[in-house]
C-alpha cells in the first residue's frame, strides 16, 4: 500500500497510471490465454466434425440399401479370367452376372468406406472393418450389416440422439447401389 499515494495530484496521476498498466497487462494475458484455449477447442471440434462426416458417409455407403443384394461382391476382372469367362481386353473390372461394372463400383465404394472406418472408427468398428476387408481380399462376399449397426449407434451417440428403440426391428442393410453413371 506504500505505492498508492493520493497526497498530490502528480502522485495520484502516477498511481492511477500504474494501476491502469497492471490492469492492462492482466487483461492482455487473460485474452491471450482465452484465445489459445478457444483455438484449441475449435481445432478439436473441427476434427470431431470431420470424423463424424466421414463416418456418416461410410454409413451411407455401407448401409444405404435395404433391398436387393445386401453383400459386397468381391469379384475382380482377374477372377473372371480364372473362371474362363470372356472378358474384354480393354474393360475395367466387370460384374459376373450382368456384364456391367456396377459390382465393381459398389466394391470400390465399400473398400473406400472400409478404409475410412479403419482410420477413424472406434475399436469395434475397426475390427469389423478389418474383418470385412479380409473377407473381400479372400474373395468371399461380405455382409456389412453388423458394421452398419455399429456405425449407426456411434453416430447417434455422438450427435446426442436417443438410440434406436430396441422394440423396433429394422431390416438388414447392405451397400448402396451407385446411380447409373
């Protein structure tokens, strides 16, 4: 309290200037700290939002269909050659049944979604995606329903939505069928 002196107008002015300087320094430190914390929070929120956006896109790819073939056909052009079926020399991967590349497009989209899930998913999702990727690599058809359910539950929890009611029976979901290109 020795430095606070109101005995003359010069010392009063000096005292008020000192108090204003200390207050300005304190406010400046507080603002810098708050900005740093806010920037960190914004960066974390952006990462969470990007993760959710990617997992929602994977969910739509893996579970966008309730009808038709709900498994992923892993057939490649090389598989058709091994079976002795005619494959055009300049053709891309061809689906076995139809001769179109629809199966290849579905498989490619599912492979990309599995890759995203392996990168950004929870432990359970990564295990399911790795298992599905292994099945694809082995050439076996892959059902995606279990992974879709795990993704749906995770996204709903992350968005603070109530879980899907247990008494509600949803049909099995499979990969979305790409639009005709």
